[in-house]
């Protein structure tokens, strides 16, 4: 005679869904997805010429807001710099001279984006080089992250159509180099 035992069925051993396992696997999947996105962004490098330029709002050191979304039809020169950056110092006079050359035109804007700096040091830098075009801090590094900069100085020149027309990684070599990039864009 066979003895019947009271063994639980598989359903009785595992009542309900295994929420702990689901949460663990879901968290692991999320972590891997975030790592993959970060790796992809790192491999992408800088925003590329020919791509639509990331839009942003910069609040200048004097409290003015500059929203690139409102600058359709203008050439926009976006210069990332910092007071502690020696190569930034070499191009600062040329950028200011270029700005003064174009400042009476209504189809071009220069914006300086101060990267990872203190306001006191940044203001000192602007005074030292007598920089008059709008400059402001990159709060939370959101603008530099959008452009995926790797350091300073870096300058991105956006055409009137909102597409990135030129990128200068490192300092400009001269005032003439700056004008040679901007002039054809203003003629379009």
C-alpha cells in the first residue's frame, strides 16, 4: 500500500509573484540601461557640425536671460571658457575684437559660457580682458553637457538655421580666423 503524504503543490510553495526578484532584476536592468546611455554619449564626442545645435537659456552675470530658441535667423557664437584656463586668455582679446566688429549688426550674437568657475574669478576675468558681450555661468554644467564639451576653451558657431556650422576645440589662433568662419555664415 502506498502511503500518501501531505506534500505541498508547486503553487503552495510559491504563493503570489516573487516581487523581490522582479525588483532586483528590474533595478539591474535600469542600471545597465543608464550605463549604456552614458557610454554612448561618451563615444559620441562633441556635438557635430551639421547637427541641430542644442538650445539653452543663459542668465548673464548682470541678470539678463538669453534664450537661443528666440534667436532664429541669427548667427550665434557660443564660447565656453573659465578664468583658470590659460588658453582661454590667449583667445579672449580676439573674441572681444570680433564681437566689437559685429556688435552693431542684429543678425549675430556672442554668448560666453563660464564653465566650472567662481563668480568672483569669472567677473575678474571679464574685467581683465574688457569683455563686453554677454557672459554667464553654466549653472549645473547643463549647457556644457548639452554640447558634450571636453574642456575649455571650446567655441561653437551656430548658423542662422539653428544648425551647428563650426566648432573650434581649443583656442582660436587669431582674430582673422574668427572672422573667416563667421563672415560666410552672415552672408547666407
